């Protein structure tokens, strides 16, 4: 048996961990008001795994023997659970489909190579047999980057990198670590941390996603303002292709023509299998703090984030929620603390009211600081001045600590709601600073218009995060009580939001990849001629479409 | 007549500007000692332009008429001077060849489009006629990215972007400017400066090179530590291809699969013609200062730069010269100033001697600071501590101002030496911090071994510049008195240096592109499988090799 941990087949995260509303008194009233759902009513009973209708594995026995000869029979899995777990990522579409009980297509086999040489032999064997290879990391993707095409007639091999989970080497002089692609966030941070280092890459999926997955999908972590997106962090890698390995050495910057490094980042398995990457690592800073702030309006919060990005300060996190997401945050706090700065406390609200704030417009913000104690002090001072200029106030360290503890829990709420008949998911984009306000208004309006089409009471909230010199990411969360055709309803809302992004000058996704879910907007984003260049790359690199076909570019 | 300014046909820069040694008393003795050349002896008389042996233009008259119909006959040039100026860049190989008097192949025609629509029609006409299109910016390239293949039998069109030189738009909220590709450095900085903005991109070629050229060759400017390389700076662009335009919108960061943006950056004209780019611009900072420092050794200087890169400080320039380049800098100063910190002054040397420094090992460093006055003060303090830790001393603002004034003059020295029988050029690389010392030793040894093979007294000196989290650029300048076969001799030395880069873990070039000169090392740098991916991109995008063929990837 292969010792690689996977998430629940029917939802996010580890078995036994779930979102709990009973210790959060404001949550149930909030959800009732937002989408008309009574979360105190009993949840639907989950379908047992045995009741799923899963197609058989149709693996050519000769190929199966060959795969077993490479990795050992114990690392070749065709059982139903293995195949179901490797069919999807964790988008709401994925959860709806797997929970519906009917899977149209699964991989025919899951293989777990133990080293790069085995990956090479697996790839060569699969391509020789004209099978499809889908590399699998943590399975957290939410854009449909993992699913086999339902009409795929060839054998489908899910190549799970989970056994390749080691930090191989740390170059302390250069701040570079060579890490195997299958290492999950906590694994690699633990191994790096033993030597005083950190990667600093903490996406929401951190607890389950892998380095190889981050690279293959252009991931971004919460502290990207300081540590960069994964595209900045990854300097070199090894990519197994039929017959050989693309080796990109870790060079800080180079002028070697069109960037092969940047062709492989975001390639979602279409160019081969990433087995290891050499990435920036940093000494764990003396101080790591996240401070909370409040702004009197969304406009003030956005303007402050922009000014911080332009300033001499360079915090690790810049984040501000709109008024709706702020209300949601207030509604998910567990205990009301006595401190005046406690989120949503009556004392704090009274203070703001005395200052003349409209409490329905209050926006919660988090700014992260990392570095030496004196540097953090210096940056906090610079930020304080900017926050003040925009009418905001500081809440100190308390709310930030809360945020830091809760940040990886959010995905569990989705399963909680789904158990009760509500579909919730996220959609995010990035755009220049000058376009953010209009993009926001446009997207909220588009979502509500889509809800109206469906005749449902829907919710949409947003935060800004991941600031850059010229713009930032806007991250929307939306939810509604679905009817009998949840997938169709979801697609309608999601499509409206995606189209609003593009129409308002945003990109199809800042850090969740293209997969099949965002592929319809690719040509609008990078132009049809841009897609043509990319298509030429894919077709020349993979003429028989053996590598994760139909992702990123929809079949024409 | 087209009003686009070009450099001297036989050398660098503007007519009437030349390097002068007579006001630099230490220069002649220095050169005599370094490479055995007497620069006070009379220089060779330059070959008159009329004495060049230049092949005729063989342009299909039908194509010529078509081109004239698009841009107007006055913007279609087939005269000898236009074709000679557009044949090469300004590498030493280029200068040796053009000065030799014999040109094997020139473009058959130079066309100057006035807008993007004309570029589109020119590209479509040239491709329909199966002609070759070579986009031309400032003509400063030193890697052979511009020359037509000598055996090219098709018509060759040099497409000069010089008339497209306008800043079209500044998005002040986002710090983004849309600028035409043919704008030269001083033109665009002047237009931006009128509104209080700067691009902050100042390569050595700044006075003559263009935005489109920077993007097409992955350029890097002296202040890249703060402003980024051009690959970071350029967020969007328009690239004319046969039948249509690749439009990449300015998105701060995106996960749209393999990066088409990063395929076009560094593509050297092989994927099409860049007509405009949207780039990061910054408000001109309150303070811009460059400070000088001295270190007791190269090792100390390197270690200090590394520590600065890891620190909370983020200066705009980090640069340290080895002892040989430091001696060269001392030898090119014009007047001996009285101040004790004046470069190479006897008083300064006496001070260092009293401190126990070996004066033959002294290394000169420049650190640049930009931002608010208080921020610059803060960063200088952080840097001072690091410099002190490595035994260095500060020289204040004087030497830095000198550097700032002289920085664009260096290329003129090459012509001065070439007039006197010495070949001088540069070769630069980047590598992780942990490899820099060995790469340096290895490269210096390789150059001297190559000089020994040739039986000449050669010189090589180096500085570190362009620091990153994980490494930096090492920039070598080398020179020797050449014999009867200067090109062959140059190739021998240059090849030894390039191979040393690769063998020691460096890249073929940090910011001078691949062209034809660095192409032999591409497979060693990004692996044969990496080259195969890139070749697939080129061949699918340009199946008949109409766009600047044979650059980056050598013909197989």
C-alpha cells in the first residue's frame, strides 16, 4: 500500500475535521439573512461511498504489467477509491459531481513513482502505449485541471507524485532549496524549518497542495507581496518529457530567449511531469506579525492598499475586505472578547459610530509585516501614516492573529453549506489599480443579475489581496441555495462573474489556473493570436495529446 | 527622408563624440601595462564609407512597390548607408566586420512604418512574398541578433520602428505607461519626465536603445534592483504577426497557463514585431543618490552585496568591481581632487595603507538609493552596517556622482581602442551567490588560458551588478591587441569565457540576449529538451522562417 495521504473523497481536508457553527452565535442569523438558508436545520445524510456509480477501470493489462514492473505492484492502484479520489480537484463543480453519485470517467490507474527515473519510465511507457498521463499533486485544484475528458477512449494514468516529498538540498548562501514536486506545504515547511528556513508560500490550500501543483498552476500565497508568486519563487526545475528531462538550472535572471521556465510554470501537466523544483527560501524572520485595520469604506480601503504599494514600505500581506466580507468575518468570530478592538464588538462599533462612520460600510483589513524587529517597526509606522490618511484606524495584533489561525479553515465552510443545499465557491482576478473599483461594481452587479435570472437570493463578497506595483487581486466568494440543477445554476453565476472580470479589464484568474473551467475566457484574456502561440507550443511538444489534454485550451 | 537618428556606421554613438584620453593622465600608462598598447601613438585612419564593398540590394520590384504603397516611398530606403547601418548591432564582431570593409549580406531594404496598421500591412506583404523580416530598434545589440544570414537568398526587410517613438498614455493610478516600441531611452524618459514619471530602466545602451529592443532581448538596466529587469517591467504589449496582433493586456499577475508574455520577451523578432508595450512607471523619487564604498578584497565586496540582498534594505543599485576594474576606474578619472575620498587619491591610499589594506586588492563599489529622504537615510544606515561588517569604508556621494555621469560613456572606449589595434568587449552572466566566486576564478583563468593560446597579453576585469535574492550578474570586460585575424582571435577568447560561465553554473548571458553569438551555449544552459520546446514554439509560429531566422537557436 502506498503511504500517501489524500483528502476526503466527498469534500475538503482531513476526515474528522469540519466547520462548526454552534460556537459562532452570529453565523446562523447571518447566513439566513444572506442567502435564506437555515443552517440549524438537519443536514442531508451523505451518500455512502459504496453507493457511487463508478465506471470500471479499462486498463490494458500489458500496460498495467509494465507500470507495475517500473514502480512495483504495490504502487499501482486500480481500486475504486483511488480512482475516485484522483478524478477531480475540489471545485464546487467537482464536489457537486462526486456527491451526485455518478462519475462518468475516472483515471484507469493511479501510479506512485518513487523517484525521477521511475517517472521517466512511466512517461515513456504511457506514451508508447498512447495512454493519457495526468500528473497529480495534492488534488486541491478548483479549475478543472485534473479531470479526464469524459469521452477519453485511451487509457488514463493518474501519476501521483506523493512519494516524492523530500527537501533534497538547501543552498544557504543563495537562499535556494531543491525540493521534490510531491511535497505538500506542511511537509516542506517542516523540513525547511528544521534548518531555520521558510519558503513563505502559503496559499489557502497550503495544508494539502504540493510544490509541483503550485508550479503547474501558477499559484500565489498569502504573503506573496514579500515572497512573490510561485512564478517568481521557482528558479529552476526538472520536467520529465518523453525520452528526456527539461533541466532549468536555478539562475537568478537570464536572457536565454523566450522563457522556457515561464512556459512550464502554469502548464498544468500539458508539457510533462515536474519532478522537482529549485525555489527561493528565506531565513525565518525575527518578527512575523499581522495587524488588523478598519476603513470607513471600500473606496478608502482600496486607496490605502494602492498607496502602500507605491510607498517605501513593503509589507508581506496587504488585504482589505469589502463591507459584506467584513460582516461575514464578524459573523464567524467565536467568542466576544472584552477588548474594544475585538472584531465586531459593541464597544468598537460604538466608537466608530461616535466618529461618524456608517457601520454598514466598515471594511476590515490585514497588513502583514516580516523582518527584523526594527524593520517591522519602521514599516508599521509608514503604513500607519497611510491608513490614517485614508481615515482608517488600527486594531493592533489581535484580529491579525485570529486571521492567521483561521486562514486555512475557510474551505471547510463550503462542505458545511453544501451539506445543507447551498453552493459556494470563489472566483478571483487581477487588474490594474485604476480598474479595480469598476471591476468590483461590475462583478457584483453581474452576479446579482445572474441570481435574478435563477430566481435565487445570492450572496457575493470580496477582498483585495496580493498587491503589486501596478494592481492587485480581487477575490470574490459567492453562494446561493441551489435547486435541482446545481451545476447548471453554478455555471450561470460563475460565467457571469468571469465575463465581468474580462469586460472590466481583469484576467480570468490571478492564481487558480485555467483548467477547463476558465478556458472559455482565455482568448478574450490573452487574445486569439496569443492562444495560437500557446497552441503551437502544446501541439509541437505533445503531438498525440498524451499529456493532460484539453486543459488550458479548449478542444477546437 | 525619414527622420530617425542612427549611430555611426563604424562605431558607437553619435558622430563627433569620442573617448578622449589626454585629460586622463593615468590612462595611457595603465593601458600600456595592461595589454602592451601605446595609446599615444597615432591611430589608424578610418576607412572612408565610399571604400566599403557592399552588395547591391536585390529587392523584388513588386515587393518594393508594395512596401512603398504602405508607408510611402519616402520611408522605403535602399541606399547603401541605410543598409549598412541596419546590417549589424554594435558587438566587437560587428565593428570588426563593418570596419573590414567587406559586408557579405545587408538587408535589401529598410522600411519605416508610421503606425501599427502599417506594421501589420508590411508584415503581411513581406510574408506573402516569403521575404525575411528583421525588426530594428536602436541597433545597439551585441549578440548578433540583427544580422541577416550571409546565405539568405530571400529578400531581407529591415523593419525600423524609429518613427514609433511616443509615450501614448500614462495610467497614473496604476503606474503604467503605454509606449511605442521605437522610443529610445532619452526620448521616453523626457516624455515621461514632463509628467513627473520615470521608467527607471537605464542599461549602458540607454542613450540609443529602444523599448522594443529591450523587450525583445530581455534587457536589464543599472537600477534593476529597484525597478526590475525589463521582463518584470513590461506587463503588456502588442505583437504584430501575420494576419493579426497578439494583445497582452497589462495585468499585474495572472495564471493564464504558459506565459505568452514571457514567450515574447526575449524573442528577438522571431515571433513577430512588437509595436508597443505597457510598462511600469514610477514617480520620480524625492532622492536619487549613488554612494561609493571601498572593500579590502573582492571576497569582502561579494559577501557584502550578498548580505545587502538578504537584508531589509532594497537599494536601487548594488555594484562592486574587482581589483582590476577598480584600478581601471582609478585610471580613467580626469582630475585629481583634493578630497581625501577622491578615487585613487594619494591621501586616500595612505589612509588605507595605514589600516593595513593591500592596495592591489582594493575593490570599488557603488550603492544606489532612491525614495523619500527619510527612506534613503534608513537604507543607507542598514547598508553602512553591512559594509562595516565586511571591512569596507564609505566614500560618500562624490564617486557615485562621477559614476552616474560616466556610465553611458564606456562603449566609446571600445572604438578608441579599436582605432589603435586592440579588441575589447564585454561578456556577462548570472549565477547563484554560492557559485559566484568560483565562476569568477574559472572565467579569469579561462580568459588567460585563451590569451596564452593566442600568444597575446590580454586583460580581463569584472564587476558584480544586478543583485537578486538568490544571486547576481557578473559582468566581465576583456581586451587584447589583436593580430591579422581579429575575428578568429576574438571568438577564441569569447568562447573560452562563455564556456567558463556554463561550466561554473552561470547562464550564457544575464541581459544581452542570445542572438547568434551565444546560441552555441543555449542547449548547455537550458538543456537540449528545453531547446526542443522553444524550437517547437518557433516552428509552429513561423513555419517558413520569415521572422529573423537563425537567431537564438542555431540552424540544425
